[in-house]
């Protein structure tokens, strides 16, 4: 800033002398020099020559060629001094290049200012608005809720003006914008609208792209995520198979995309209770991704978190804890501590700790997750319903009246959100109803509890499921019948639950042990003590093998068996 105009002119001429045949400058303008150039005189042969060079170069620039960005046309900054410049095309192109460079290197926060400058230069530039919205969605620092709202507010008018936007950017770019907008709506909780926009993107891509184009696979993958959030696991499964079929045709060129596809397919399979298959796919995903990026890359955090959920479903709790802690450790290197990514990982950690019987630690982590969620999610966001439901279960574990009242309030709110957002027969709804029934039982409202577990069973059965979730609901129903003294109905429901779990084999062992335990209680209440004790022994053997000797379930059942041994003596 202290340099004279003559010195600056000299540096400009030196830069022009170094222009290559591609009209690219090797001079890298420092921030100080960039500021000083704004004070250059408005006239002069240097700027005229730069303008001519830019005009020639603009037709050859490729945004994908980001390795050259820092060497390209930093001289466009000189043109900012020319207030009489009639076309903004070159300036916008330059800002987009700079934004793409840092975005593709994995720094969306640093890309945002460059995309903002592009939009400021041309507020009708649809592509610039789309890229800004994408980067805002992926920010890792600052107020993420505010960034999401800004992204949607900027992109919405562009998407609503379909004909002019298509004319400006073309069909394929418009499909990309539909895709981006759909994911923004998904983040905001508008899953149904997000699904509609993604379907529109896919329709365009299937018409204008080669059938094996990876961009179509990405759209299939994104639609599957949305459908999974809506509880439509069968539809999500179909879309994931479409995506994987495309990507697997060129595995070497699409390794990272293949890994992400396998990881997302694993979560779809988990939602369908195909847990062993889910385990196989998540292992394949992690192996591929670690081979490309190593074990500490940001993309691995989501995969480790997914693996943790699958391991928890398999009752492999120590391994699940190891994976979720690895995910959180990676996220902590890249995100602010109140970033919404921690909502998922901290909730997952809390539920693993709960399954291990570490209730205080579970409560601490769910409290922090809820604090972040309250600052990010809108009141009726689908993920808030999941959070509230999980929080209610952890509160229920404390078994004191005040916590149970709070748990009941959380479940009511979760169910109200599900009623707005989800289909009538979504399996997510069935789980919420089942959880609510457990809380009502602890509050001694047995009639209401039986009503809600009945709803849960009807929804679960309607979704096609002779699976572990339905078995759990039948088992809860059996416990409620026992509470009312109807031991015959209680036994019938419990035997149905055990039959389902036995068909599922070893993957449902802990669930089966819980049902054995519940049936044992019913048999003893009906005077069949010897049968009941044998069932307790079977249950304890499974708990000891799968959960370990220190787990509360194992210890409580061991104490119960000791009492019966004393009685027999």
C-alpha cells in the first residue's frame, strides 16, 4: 500500500511480460498488492492490454483445472479498477475458479467468500448462486443454521424461475441445481419436498446423461438418503442398487464414490434389519476409503459412525464404542464443537453407553447433543423426533418420576413430529409408539400403554416385518398383559416374539435373551417355577456371552438366579 503508482505500473508491465501462450500470468498478487491496485489510475495501456488478454483467455479456462487456478488471470483483479468495464463475465468466472479451487481441496468455508463475490458481481448468475448455496450447506464453522437458511433463501427464487434458469445454465446444470436444492431441503427437514425435487433432477439426468454417468449415481444415492429419512427403506434399497450398479462398472475411476455408496447402502440395510449384510457393506466401504485417504480423513468419520450403529445392532458394544469414538475424534479436528454433525455422533455414543449400562455418561452426551440440536433443527424436524425419542429412553432408565414425566413429554413431541412428517405405516413411527408404551408402563398407565403398543404392532406388521423390531413390540405387549394379570395372553405374545427371533438366528441373540427373561417372569407368576428358572439360565448365558459379566442385565439376572438357588437350598 506504500508503493507509488509508478512502482505498481512497473509490476503490472512485468506481469504482462510473463504472460504465457495461454494468456496465464505467473505473478501471484499478494493481498496488499491487490488492495493497492484498486487505487490505480483508471486509464493506461497496461490495463487495456490486460483486458485484451483476459478476453482471449476466457474461452479456454476450465473450472475443473483447479491446479492452474492460482496461476490464471489474477490479473482479473486489475480489471476491478476499471469501473467502465461493461461485461462482468470474466470477473465472475475468476471468482468461481478461486472458489472451486479451495472447495475441491476440501475447504468449503474458504470457498464461500469467493462465491459471494461472484454473486455480488452478478446477482442473476444461477451457477454462482448454486455453488454458493452448496458451499454454505457444507460449512464447518460459524452459525450453520444461519448458513443453511441463507443457502435456501438464495437458491429458492432461482429454482422457482425454472424456464429462465434452464435457458441460462442448460438442462444438466439445472439438474445439478435441483439436486443441491433437494439436499438443502432435506437438511432443513422438508423430506417430502426434497424427494420431489430429487425425482425431478433424476428425470432430467436420465434423459440427458449417459446411463452410466456417475452424476446419475450420485442423484440415486441422495434420493435414497431422503427416502431413508422418510422410513421408506424398500424404495431407498432400490435406488441404492441403481447407484451401485453404475459405480461398480468403473470402480477404479469412482473408488471414493463407490465407498460412499457402500456406506449408505449399509445404513439402508440396517433400516431393513438386514444387519449381517449391512456389516459386510460397511466393512467394504471403510476398506476402500482408508486405501484412498488413510484412516483419519474427514470422510471416514461418517463411515465409522455408521459402523458403530451396525455393531450396536449386533450387540458388539465395545467395538461400537471404539468406532464412534474414532468418528468423533476426526470430526473434532474439522468442525466447531457445536456443529450439527455432532448431533448424530453424540446421540449414537449416548445410546451405545446406555446399552452398556453407563446411564450417567449416556445422559451427559445426549444432553450435549440436544443442546446442539435445539440451536440447529426447526421444531418439527424429523431428526428432532429421533433425538427426543432417544433422550426419552435415557431419561426412562433413571426410573424417577420427574424424569419419567419429562420422558413422556419428549415422546409426545416426537410422535407429533412423526405424524406430520412420516407416512402412516413408517417403521420409524412404530418404534416411537413402542418407546412411548414403555414410558407409560413405568408411569403405571397400563391401559394407555397397551393401546400404544397395539398401534406399534399394527404399523410394524403392515410394513412387512417379521423382524426383530416386531418381536420386541410383541414382547412389550406380553409384559403389559402380565401387568394386567392376563398371563395366557402374555405367554402367547412372548412365544410369538421368541419364534421370530429364533428364525433370525444368532444375529438376534440379545433380543431373544430379553424375551426368555420376560417369559420366565410370566411362567413363575403362573406357578411354573422350574420352567421359569431354566429360561432365566438360558437368558443369563446369552447376556454373559454377548454383553459381558459387568453389564447391568447380566448382573441383575445373576443376582436373581442366586436368589432362586438360595430358595432351593
